[in-house]
């Protein structure tokens, strides 16, 4: 078996889990980080929207994003705040080396995330990723106020649709593809490729993946995924 294409989750996988939510849980999402910058009421409402999602109260991922955007608008998100959050999230150690190694071996890479396109664009350029899909793109007016947005359902089950699109484009089978992720929302991804790696992942993802990497917090090294690729 020869791996020709590797799919990656973004938040919590390539980038560090960067914040504690209002319940004290470590949250990898820039959505949550942005809400935190909008004050305690904004953070609380964002956390309540997560509860609603987990309870199945939204028709789909796009509806959840639309409500979160309303929260961002309500509490005064600006381009300055947004850019500061996007720039303040660090890569896991070893991420650049992994992509250099894959590129040197002629292996294509793709990123599929339920996060922000601005963060995905940063990774796309820094790591020279071949394909990147992210769920939310913000557009700003001249005064730095949120003007409009573009939403793609590329999280949870929707991740699989974007993965299959890229596999079809390159004429690749599941046996020629791999995936690296960390969250419960990546389970559909993990079951659809030959090699799936849970990188310090949720228990549910580890159970669905062919390989698991578990490292101490603060001692993460992304290069550990190379042994399975």
C-alpha cells in the first residue's frame, strides 16, 4: 500500500488546543477563542450554542455557524479582534517538518476544517498544502466591521464530502489515502481511508482510527505521525 494523499484536520491537529472554555474544558476551536475576546456574555452564548449543537437542535452545521455569527455581531467583533485571534494560535511542534517530509516524497496534502478560512489560508501558505477547505470566511468593510461571510458545510459528516471530492479529482482510492485528526467530528473521516491517525485525539476518534498517538500536554511532537505514513 502506497499513501499518495494525506488529509488533515486543522484546529487541535496542526494548531494547538489554545483555550479553556467557560466550563474549564480545553477547546481547540478558534470560534471559542474569538467568543472569549468578545466578553463573558459572548463567551457564554457561544458555549450555549455548542450545547444546542450537541443536543441536535440545529438542522446542520451551517445553521450553527449562522447563529454563532449573530453572536459575534451582537458583541462587536471587528477585523482587529479577528486578526489578532487568528495570528495568536501556534502550530504544534514538528508540523512544518512533517509537511516538508511528505512534500519531498511526492505525497499530496489536503486540509478540511470546520474553522475559519483565514486560519486555513495561513496553514496553506506556511505548509504549502495542496488543497484547503474551511467552513467560514469573513469579509470586512473599510472600517473593519463584519460585512458578509461565506459558509461551507465542511465539518462532521460534511468533511467526508470534501474528502471524496479531492479523492475523485486525483483518481485515488481509500487505500491510497490517510487522515490525521483529533476530534469526535473527525470520526467519519477516519473510517473512510486506509490509514487514520488520532493525534492526541478524543476517545471516540481513537476507537475509530487505525493508529493513536498520545503525548503529554506541552510535549506534543507532530513528527510522530510520520511513523504511520
